[in-house]
């Protein structure tokens, strides 16, 4: 039974382990004739790769992607695209102490309970290293979306680290790349730097909340009832390693609203219907409204820390475990490009599904 594939018409299958020779993915369903090169994919991988600041793991991986198939003379052929990224800086000896012990909060114990065997070197498939392949696939999706919907933009950023959130009155997309936290609030970014340094020196880790917004999304993507756009977005984001919660629009906060407060009222504008608010996050009944898609996900604290934690061994013994190695004090920092990639993959899949079902036909308002 294979559970390593995501999508319907635009399908991504990832493969490889954290400490294997390489990781990668097979992208199937990409339309032919789209300009694509390794140079189109590399910037997205450069944004995700480790070792770029003291606030992320110091594992040094170039994350150079190679296109092995599906592209000829600079254009996609419509056949499967095989992408490969070599692992070059593994330190498997760092994990010798956990060969027989399970890291608390990690997938070690569940992989063992399910399969009876596990790759303890960095967690194997449960490692966040797998997300590099998703980012590469997301680069393919972005290239196709740029050719089909040139006005579409996908932007991710961190809105919360631990208990410290941004001030949305200061939200400025122009400063997201000016700090190591993908933070759109320059004041919060400075505060987070001091906070995370303390967490790191205390041999601890902390969680985060990432927001991904897509603008320029046409109305009509998604389908009832089991093909809802928000359902697929939630599945895509939840499939990212270390993600424990997903929200669309106002998310859990809608439980505290009244119907008067929550309804996104509508008026006619010069180009058609205009919404006066966006509590729904750009999706109603599982179908896009044409407003910005807003999705947030929560990333748990890194499970691998230098503070002793109580656990058990495969033989049933009780031990206190310190996880050595190079780990992110806040793995959410590098989750931003991954969230953007999953948004791109989901949107392209729904664009292709909509084109196949409706041919782009739309009901007219006004």
C-alpha cells in the first residue's frame, strides 16, 4: 500500500530518507510545453535549505536539484518529471544513542510499532528533510501556474513563535525576507531573535504558526463535497512533518463569532461581486470565491533537544534520553517555503481538475 503520493491530476510522489544517498520526487500530470529548468526550482530550495542562520540546524546541504526526466529542450513534455537532491552532509553517528531508544514527541516509536523496523538516522522518512522534495515539486507547480494564471501570487510568513505573535497593524510583506524568521513585522522579528536565542541556549525548542496567502485565485476552484478546496489545503498542510493544526480563514476563531459578525457581506463592484470581509478565507462550500486564500498551520516544537527526556527502549527499558545532533530550535522557520509549495501543488491540482470538469465555464453575476 503506497501512501507517499499527493494530488489527483497533478500528482507528487516523494521518496528517500534523511540519511540516505538522496531524496527526491516524481511529479506526474504536469502539462506539456511549460518552460522549466533547474534554475527555476533552485531559488525555492535555497529558501528552505538548512544552515542559513544560527536559528536553524547547522547541517550544510546545498540542496542542488537535478531534473532527470520529463523536460526536453527546456520545455515539459507531459511525461513524469523526476527530481533528485543529493544528501551530502549526513552525520549518522550522531544518532547511535537512539538506535534502541525512542525520542519523546518523535515518530520513532510509531514507525517501530507499525513496521517493526525503522531508520533511526535522523528519523528516515519522518524527518523534515523530506520537505525539500515537496519544495522542488512546488517549484514545478509554480512554473505551470505562472503560465496559466500569471496574476496568482503565493506568500508565506510566520505570524507566531511560541507565545509571541505579530502585530498585524505592522504587517509588511516587504520585510519578510529581511530577517531569518520570515516575519512580516520588523518589531516582532527583533523580539523573536532575543527570545529564540534564549530558547536555544537553554537546550530547548519552540513551536510556531505559519500563514500562507494566495492572491489572484479565480472563483470556482474546488468541488462539493469530497473535492473541497479547503479540505485538500488542510490535508496538504497537515501532511507536512511536525504540523499539528490547520486553519482556513478565521479558523477556530469563528466559534466565538455570531452570524452577523461572520458573514462576508457582498456588494456589486465594477468587475463583479465584491466581498466586504474575508472571514471564510476565500472559500465557501469548498469552492474559491476569488478572494485571497488564507491558510494557517501550527508547527510543534522540535522533538530533538539536548534536555534529558524520559522514554523507553525497544526492549522495554526506561531511560533518560538526550538527542544529540544538529537540530532546529524552531523548525517552523523553515516550514514557510514548504507551506508555500503545498499551496502551489494544491492550487494547480484544482486548476487542472476544474479545467477538466467545466472547461473554465463560469456562472455570471450581474
